[in-house]
C-alpha cells in the first residue's frame, strides 16, 4: 500500500493491514491509559506506576516502528532508571500522600479545558493539513548502523548530549556535597 | 507467518514451563544443599530424596487463602508479584540453549535481558510500598538501591564482552567461543587481558542482582522480619519465589553465554544443550554453596563494594579493552 495515498475504506480486520492497525490501537490505548493514570492518580506511587505503563506503551510503539534498539533503550532507561529514581524521590520526600492541595481557583477548570481544547484542535487541524509522504528507509535500524551514524554524521549532537549529562552529574555531586557538610 | 507465530507461542509455553520447573526444583536443591552444609537431613520424607516436596509445596501455596492487609494499596499489592515473574519469563525467550534451541533469537539479545531485568526492581518497589508496612518499605528501598548500583558494573562488563565479540547477539557470542575451553571468554586474550576479573565482577553482580546471600540485604530477617514480601502469603509469595529462582537461572545462563562458551564442550566434542545445562547448574550450585557459607554483608559495605571497587575496575577494564582492540 502506498502510504501517501489517502485511505478511502477501512481494511478488513483479518487482513495484514487490519491486524497491524489493531495492534497499533492497542499500543496507543496502553500508552494513553498509562498517561491518564499518571496524571489523575491521587497517590504519587500510583502515578509512577502509570508512568511505567505509559513508557512500556511507547516502547512498544518504537518496536512497532521497526527500531528495536530504541524500544529496548526506552525500557532500560525510562522504566529501569528514570521511574526508579522518581519512586525513590517520592519515598524520600513525601511520607504522607493523603495531603490534599488547596482548592484550585474558580477559573482553573474552564481555563484548563479551553487550553486543552485549543491544543487538541490545533493538533488535529495540523494533522489534517499535513501531507504525509513516505520517506525512504535510511538503514535497517541495527545497532551497528546507529553507532556508525552517531560517531560520524551526528557526532556533534552525541558529544553535546554527553556534556549535558556530565554537567548534570557534576551538579548532582555539588548538591550532595553541600548537603553532607551541614 | 502463522508458523512463526505458532513457534513463538510454543516457545513461550516452554519458557514458562522451564522457569516453573526450575523454580520448584531449585528450591528443593537449595534446601537440600543448605541442609548438607549445616549437617542435617533436609526435606527427605516425601518421595525418594524428598523429590515430591516441591509439588506438595505448590499445592499448599495455591490452596491457601489470599490475604490482603487492610491498609495496603490493593492494586499495587496485587500487581507486584506478577511484575516480578513476567519479565523473567520474557527474558527466557531470547536465551539460546544450543545452536538450534532458541525461542526467538534476537540481534540485541544482551540488551533484551538487561532491559527486562531492570523491570524487576519496579516489582520490588511496588511490593514494598503497596504493603504499607515499614519493614517492607525499608527492605524494598534497600533491595532496589542494591539492584540499581550493581546493574552498572554488570552492564559495563557485558559491554566489554560485546566489544571483543563485536555482536550483541547471544548466539553469535556463544559461537565465537566454540572449539575448546581455551577459546572461552573467561580466559585472558590479547584484546582483553583482564577477562578473568571481568568474570568475577559479573558473577558478583549477578549474585547481587538476584538478591542472593551474601548480598540479600533486602531479606535480612533479623532486621526486617522477612523483607519486601513480609505481607505476602500463598501464591503471591510463591510468585516472588519463582521470579527469584527464574532470575537465578537467567543470571547463570547469561554468565555461561558471555564467559563460559555457551553450549560449547570444553574439549571440542559433542557440543549441545547438555553442556549448556551442565554449566548453568554448576553455576547455580555455586550460588547455593556461597549462600550457605558466607555471612551477610552490611548495606554500606554492599554499596561501597559496587561504587568504589567494582565500577572503577570495570570502567578501567572497558577502556583498556577498547584501547587494545584498536591496537590489535
């Protein structure tokens, strides 16, 4: 099927396209449900659990888009490291999660809805107007090719990211040192 | 297409069966081994050598009432044991047991196992926090900080092996070591003279990652009642136990593939799945032996060992290997 062609009729459920679409929808649902739990849960730990579900959904989407390396990195880094760190921060900082925030202002509800609505409509309009063209496949998404690209074409980006991470590590050490001498 | 799907389903069922059978009989082996080291008989009543003990234990655990503490966070409490078991099963799918026996060999096998292993820490956190018991929370914080800090040297050591082999494919890594024990990664080579040290670091880390003694700080019963699973009874506890033993099998398999030549025979004869199984069960026997002969370390000793000794050594080893690979 030519991706730039407009889809005029939905493919049948048990064709290859239909099943792919179904799997895609399931992944989207997992991601969205995880995100909703992360935003709306009253207990912070449950929000982290929602975030984990959301990240796993995103990882599944990456796998679906034929880049297993990025998918596995998503699980290893976001689920295995970021979520664990967030959970630690919650355990150290908030012993009592039943604390309620004060009542929000009277305008906060409508404002939130209006903002969300504008963003949603804007995204939909953009998506409808955009012309989706199929790009040529750059490489097989193998680790070797990604590594070669990182150290040749995109070496500047790669080094800049390393510097950002180095600064973050040094900053964390400085803060930890200051806390220890007190 | 449908044939590959069928293959995957059969492989997953076999992976679950293998994990469950191993979990059941490793508990028996552990108890018998402990008893032998402590000069007592151990479970020897039910069946010959007590071999019927694991199924009977399983029946007992499954028929017990599922108790959820009143103050617990019900959803997290129920999800945690499943989350402890599921990633372990997922990792089994990528492990090649011999040249032909691999459920789904992936190009990124090493990464798959590490990614799923890192999800195990979430299960421990949810179990501890969901129980709403201070001992459980403390135990889970300990266990997770230990898991996180030992994951780093383990990954760095694995990267060293991946660099010398030039592949993340577990099958390729095994095949690169075939043809006699002198080809195995455990022995020093020109590119990587510190391989025996890498092996020791990897072994220590796999002990710590699976929360085994002498690093079982998360289950220090004299300080923490029982650990992160204090509030769990019946099959919830059973699932944690099965997850732990499945992780031990995965750790032993990964050590075998990365360092001990996978299914290769030490003398170059009859390579096959039997050598793989022999190697992993010898490693597991060592795990059990270490557990019942070493005393438990302290939490500070444990974390210092990782951050101040293992990580610097493994980083140095990585740099050395990278340099030597460039030279030779």
